[in-house]
C-alpha cells in the first residue's frame, strides 16, 4: 500500500507539473490545420529547410548534460552588468529608436509605434520560478510596468527565453496586438489574450499592422515547451517601416536562408542576430559568433547588432565570449557592429554605440575557446 501511495503521489505530481499554465497550449482545430498544410510539415512535426539534427554524430545527451554541469566560473559576470536607464519618449517623423534589455528582448520605437520583441522580464527562463539559471546581476533594471503602452508584441518562437508566461501576463493589458510565428498564438490564448488580438504567420506570410509591414521568413531552429518538439513554427521577421528595413533574426543556426533573405529582401538597415548560447554539441541550432558576422554579410546588413547574450547563461562558454568573438570577426570582415549597453538607445542613422563595456567585468578572464 505504501508503494502504491508513493506511485499515486508521483503520478499526481507529474500531472500537476505538466499542466502548469506556463507550458501553454497545444495547437488544435483551424490552427493545427494550417500547420499541417505547411510544405515543411512531415506528418508529425515541422522540419527546417536543411537537415538539422539537434546534436552531431558521436555526441550523446549525457555528454551534453555533463558539459553543462562542468564548472566555469566565467559563465556569469563577476560584477553587476552596467546599464543605462532607458528613455521611451516618442520619436519624431520617421526616426527610429531601439532599446535592448538583454538576451533577445528589445523595444523598437518607430513611426509613432512601440514594438516589443521577445520580452522576457522574469528572473529565469523556465516554466518554474524556482528552476533554471538566474539572470545576471544588474540586468533586472526594468520591469514590464516601466514600458510605454505597446502597439505590438512580436514573438519569434515559443521557447522560454523568448516567450515568457509571467511577462505576457504583465503585458497583455497594455498591448494592442500580438504577432507570432504560426502556432505560438495557442499559448497566448491560454494566457488570456483574445484571438482577435493575435496574428500568426508562417514562413513567407506577411501582415500589415498599424502601418508597419512584417514578413515571416525561415530560420534554422526548433520549438517546443513540453516534450514534443516542432509543433509550432520558428521564424525570423522582416520589418519594413516608412524609412527602414530591419531583419529581426530570432534564434537560428547558420544556413542558406540568410543569403536568400538578403537577395530577396535586402539590403537591411539593421540586422539583429543571435550570437550566443552556442556549442559544438548543438552546432546547427545556434550560430557561433563568426557565423553571425557572415550571416550579416549574407543579409547585406548595413549594421549588425548581436543579441541572445548578456543576461542568461544557457551554454558553457564565458558569458561575454559571444560578443568578444563577434566584435573580432566583424573587424576582420569589415562589418559595422553595434554594441549598446542594456537600456542604451540606438538611433538609426544617427547613433550606433560601439563601446566594449563588457571587458572590465571579469578580471583575469581569457577563455575565448
């Protein structure tokens, strides 16, 4: 009886854990029908344009776990990350301001509108508030309530470090509309966002929202908030404003889709591309910094701004290794790179911060391998 009781309690615990609201929902009905009609749907899940194994041959999941558990004192900064208290005043005319909040979260203020991308303002990128790596000291300088009223919240894909349940709950009442990759809207609806305020795009789809033009394009990545992967779409987005064209990269490994996007939709005034959380254990789903620079070249981007670093430790490299390597590769390839402090304003065509502010936070660190 004691064993049965333990098994029953474990069963109840698992059922409870799997129904935590932060997991979101599962596509069904018309949304599922749209997903199943996509050309990259294989009958059970969605595929990338190129074959994309999660790990290379000869690497086991146990190897990956051991690597993640290996101690590296430089995986977090030794000192608090510096920041600038952001200013969100309205821009004039076609001027555009970008404010980065760390990792892949940033606010675009353009054409009189506020567009927030992949907002994560929780201390951890996890469905549970007590599990997962904590954000770096100094990166909690802003809360969702500090943001101006939002016209659009854009979600590139449904991973926890891009779509955060607790953040959405705090933003949904001050946001006019949500734009997501196809399928991710099911999570928003489960969290109380009405369907008429959600637009979902698959690769190649376009939408005009409040005078801004968005188009979803392929990325090389994956999705999933529980155990079954690739039931929703992962995307990059092209944003066309009155005066600028931006590439909002989301998460992606390097592949031919960058060159294709550059050929068809380039050149871009600014490309925001991931440069962190990479490893040889998962070489296809995140870019190494040198590949980030090459992707900017492929896109024909005038300015590269590397993101997906600086706030959370989700890989084994030093916390600032991604930007160190990206800046070095950009100099070698003659690519202009923009590296603002968190909270500092980038003003398109006017001000592109380039200060290497991360160099003084880890005395003695020399690991860039």
